[in-house]
């Protein structure tokens, strides 16, 4: 057993055994939130002007380069090239997020406006972080995409792997407990509720790089608590998956899938056994 007086040396030796080419966790969290504030300045009650937008964009580009600098020895492309590629798709991501926010307003009677969705809906925040981290993932930047997606996971309870492919007009209601695996494919106009898992049928290291999570085609709705597993599982377009469903096989388009259970309601006065008890 290592004695406490020897532990600092041991810890230092261990530190030197780890790779140093990693971005700062703190800076990555700050960067993603600042990027979202750049896209939607009213989230932080910040006055907006064209010169300020230009200034914030320049600062974000500098911050991104700073994040990538420790990774430079293991990057597949120069930092400047990655910086240009990432920020070149920001306008496209913004347009996608506006579509997502509008779907919340169109579908959710509690959503008063796009501004309210952007300000405080955890589902929208998780989607925004996903769309940004997915670009980093496609650029094959190590560490950073998962660092950012796990930050959103910790804030919202929604776990979307940056490798997933998700179409336009995506809607997450409530959201807590949602899991979307790395090779999941989700089409356009899909709605998912809390506690849904889109996962792999088994966990095996040999499955790395293979399609192991399901595909949801356009206009699918998945209600709370449902679990859909497997890379060969395809949920056909315009299908509704009811709550608490367990699925490991494909479903044709225009289906309604539900878990049938029996619920009995009777008056307590007809009960001979105890109905009031303390656990």
C-alpha cells in the first residue's frame, strides 16, 4: 500500500503517464455556452449590435484555436483549417436550431414563443449542443465533442452522442433520462419524450465502428419510457411508439406500437386489505 507521504510522488508519476494532448474541460464548457450566447444573445440579457457580433465571433474563433492547440500533435488537419471549417457551418446550424425551436412552438401548447424555448427549455439546449458537437465529431477532433456533449448531459439529463445523425425539426419534451447512442439515425420532424433510450442491443468492444443503434425515420413519435435497441432496428416513418415499449425489431411505416397492460380502478371501501400504509 502506498503511504500518504509517498503519494505525491506517485501521483506525479501517474500524471506523467497520461497523455497531455487534451483540451481544457473548463474552457470547453465556457466555449460552448459562449457560442450559444453568440447565436442567441438575449439568453444573457446582452445588448446586441453588429460591431459586437463581429467582435464576439472573432473572440470565439480565438477561443476555439486555444482549445485545439493542445491537440495539435494528434489532429488530422491544421488548427487554422479546422477553425475555418467549423465556423463555416455555424450559419447552417443556426438555421437548423431556429427550425427546432419553431417545432417546439408548433407542437407544445406550453411553448409560448421561440424565445421561451431558446431561453429555458432543456430539450432545446441539448439539441443545440448536439448540433455543434456533431460538427466537431465529423471533423474528427478528439475529446472535444464528448466533453461538450457530456456538459449538456450534466445540465439537462439528456445524453445525445455527438456521432448520432439527427435531421431537421427535432423535438425533445421534458427530456430527462433520454439516451441517444452514437450510431443512431433520426429523420426529420421526430419527437421524443423523457426516459427514451435509443441504444445498442448488446455492449461489446468488437462492435466499435459498426451500426449498433436504431434508425427512426421521418415523423416518428416515441413516448416516455420506451426502449428501442439494435443497429438493424428501423422504425418506419409516421409511426407512434407508445410509452414503456421495449423494441428490438423493425416496425413498418404508419404503425402504432404500444405496451398493453391492465389497470384496475376500484373504490377503497371495497378493499378488505390495508390501503393506507407507511414505507
